[in-house]
C-alpha cells in the first residue's frame, strides 16, 4: 500500500488544510473506504484527528486515526514528559502497519517541520527516513518561506527522505496577493530542484469540503500517487 506524509516548513502553516483537501478529493472523486487517514502524534485538544472525524464519514477506528496523543500543545517529547511518559513510536508504527494493510493509500499528517522532534532522539525527518515515508512539503506564503523551504529540503536530502513535491498555501488574503514577492515559484523550484504541485488559495471557510475537493483537483496529484 502507498503512504504519503504531509509535512511542512514549520508549524501552523497549512498542513491540515492540505490534508483536508486531499481527503475531500478522495471523498468526491474516489472512495473514502480505500483511503486511510492518520495524525501520527497529536498534541493539544481538540486536535486535527477530531476535525477529520467531524468533516468526513471515516470508516476506520479512532486509534488508527490518531494512535498517540497528549493534552498539551507542545513538542511530543515534552508533552509526553508532562504526563510521566515517553513517546512510544512502536504504537504508531503498529497502527500504521494495520492501516496500510486495509487501504489503497494512507495519508499521514506530521507535526511542525521536518526538523521538529517526535521523540528525544528522532525528528520528523528521522521517522520519515526510517519508515520510508515519501513526503509532500507544505510551504506557507510569508516572508522567510524561501529560506525555510530550502532548509527543510536540505534536511530531507541529508536524511534521505523522498520529497514528492511542494504545495504552496496562502495563509491570508494578503498572502494570496503577495505570492510573487514572498514565494516566487520559479525561484523556489530552481533552488530546491523540486516541482511545485500547486497553490491552496486563502480559505475563509477551511471546512467547506466541496471547495476543498475542487482545490485539490487543481493540484498536480499525479506526483503524489
């Protein structure tokens, strides 16, 4: 079965919007019964896994949607420490293995950027490399995004993580108007040597699943699966 890890250059930059768009696309044009959805580790409540279940009739058990969660919205090893626990990636791996055996494609949403810690020893990039997870990198339209993108791509290559492509996300109406200045596609593609698969426009209602599906249909999805 195929897997795709949706990660980004930083936190709060649109990974969830991209994930929701791809779920909405499968709901409209393919079949949710063949799609698996997982938030690898969730910190903070209510979290992204709650939103998945709120918006879509997912036919998988809650522990396969989010196998590991902590109430504090901080880095997983710190959130786990507050609960007197360690982050048990074996739990996540076992859930992922089960889900992969049931579905044609599994979408995984990461946390933070590729350099964000999953445990005291491993970053998102380390886990993606160890589990051989291909990645789509979400890039926000904001000042500084070019440098962050280059740095995350460099980390992926150092870690031998395959990046399928980049998806640009507009965080605001201002960002949508300033794409050419803040995230010029030609410059990013030249610096990174990777394709930009499309842009997510600013969404005043990011829970409109019909709109999300239409947006995803305009992405170059053939790069992803």
